[in-house]
């Protein structure tokens, strides 16, 4: 009897954990499809924030101080990073076209 009391709950927990982790897919799980929209919008917000900061520093006429000139190339660096991430991680157009035609 005591062996049954120890083995049965541990086996039950192992099976339920496996079912929850690997078998059941919840409705809120998107499989990473939302990442592209979230990343694009966060990059756009970051560039807009830096441009706003540069505009503020320009209004305050801080052209002769260091922060304005150090921050001036930052939107271009962020845009380059955004482009490299799009090329590296976004699915190709042919793959998108193929999946649309098969479904």
C-alpha cells in the first residue's frame, strides 16, 4: 500500500506535466507570429523617441554640446539594426506565398 501511495501521485504529476508542457496548446499561444509586429512597432517607437529627443535638444540650441552630436547617428544605427534583423529573422516572401496557396 505505501508503495502505491508514493508511485501513483509521482507518475500522475509526471504525466500531467508532460501533457501541459508539450501536448495542450492554449488559445493565447501564437507560436511567435506576434513577434514580428511587436518588434517592428518597438523599433519604430525607439526611432521616434530618439528623434523627439534630438528635436528637443535642437530647440534648446545644444548644437555645441556633446549629447546632440553623439545622439545624431543613433537613428541611423537603429535603422540599420532593424534592417539586419528583418533580413535575418523574417520569413521570406516565397515562404509566405507558398503557405497561403497550400491552405
